[in-house]
C-alpha cells in the first residue's frame, strides 16, 4: 500500500489504544475485513468474526470470508467453525466471543451482523431455547402469518422484511408466552461496555458501495463460488440458515436449471444491495455513538 493511502486511513481512524478492543461494523462489501487486518498487523490483536454467514465451514468464497493467505497474516477466530446444519444464534456467538475478551490478545471484532454487536455492547436477554415443534411450525408459515402473530411493540422494533428476525420474534412469543420486547426489557448488563472499546462503523457513499457489490459477486464467481455451492448441492435445504446466505439460493437455482447464470448473478446482486440498504439503516439508527468512517471519498 502506498504511504499516502495508508496515511489517509490512519488519519480517519480514532486513536487505537493499547489492548483496547476494536469493533468494526459496516455494510457488506465496504472493506471491513481489510481494515481489521491492517489494524491487526499494525497494532497487534486477534481478528474475531461478527458475521452470521461467515461462521459456516462450507462458505468461504460465497460469504467473503478472509482468504487462507489473509488468515495467515494474523490470527482469525470464529470463522468457518460451524457445520451447515448446526444451530447457531446470536446467543451462541455471544457465549463464544465473551472469553476472547480476556484471552490475552486484543480482539478486533469485525462483521456486518448488527445483532451480534448489540448483544455484545447492549446486553442480551436470556430467552429459553425454542422447542423443535415450534420451530417446525414456524418454518411452514409465510411471512404475513408470522407477522400477524407478533405484538405491535415488538414489530416496531424489528425489520419486518427480514424473515429470520420475524420468525424469531414469533417463536419466542409462541414458546414462552411473552413477547420478544418484554424479554428484551429484562436484558442484563452487557459483557463489554462500548466506552471501553474503539467502535468504528462504516458509513460510505451509496453509489460507491453498489459498485463494489456488483464487482464483488463477479469476483466470487471467478474465484470458485459456483463450485463451492455445487459441492453442497446434495445437502441443500432451503430452510437451514446456512443455505439462506446471499448467492446460495440463486446459484442453486442455476445448477438446477431454473435460471441462467446471468439471471442468478443479477438476482444475487440485487439481494446483496437490498441487504446492504437494511444494514446501513440499522447501523445509522443503532450505532450513533460509534465513530463513523467513510473511506469512499
């Protein structure tokens, strides 16, 4: 990297204090992982995943996990350590990340899953696990039916276009007899106080990001995304969270002959853009106390 480019990066960042955890959030394709690696190589630390799609061992290319070469340059944890059919939630992630906060190396926690960061720095309600029969019933319901079974207060606090969030709220209400918003009102203190961290959130130009999203999916195809999805074809189950990763349903449809590769590319790109829009909206609403960084200018 040229010296002037490196200087521009460090000039925009807040002070990186010794041993203080660094949190890096931002929309997909915005360059979070690259910044995390630069901080780790410059200041030291272990990079910790905070992206729900990157926990699965079957998706390196399609989830944009760090490459083998990048992982060799600094320690990386909680990447690709979960099987495709293994249950994994925000609660699982929080339990795994908590001991890393006092593990001897500064954690550099990076990702685009906002709920992971809110659980870490705002606390998380101790909600009982959902019984399998309730989960099975929810899996068969359409989005509008799930929404109809959720209280208004909870609906006002979640993204009603995000099926996973809606289904989670419905399951909690059905399984416990209490709304998700009621459980969240009883949230215990967070395991990490935001004031004890270096919290960075990417707030980049929309058109700059859309261009990167378009180019990145083409790069994924060039570096093995289709082969990665094809390797999981016989195990494909659209109800499992692992197979809902953006690009997977679209490439599965191509492999099954239900759409052309060009259509699959276009739909995956549109889905990624829509996802990035939801991320940006969420971060702007929930991360107002974080240091906003724009590397697009």
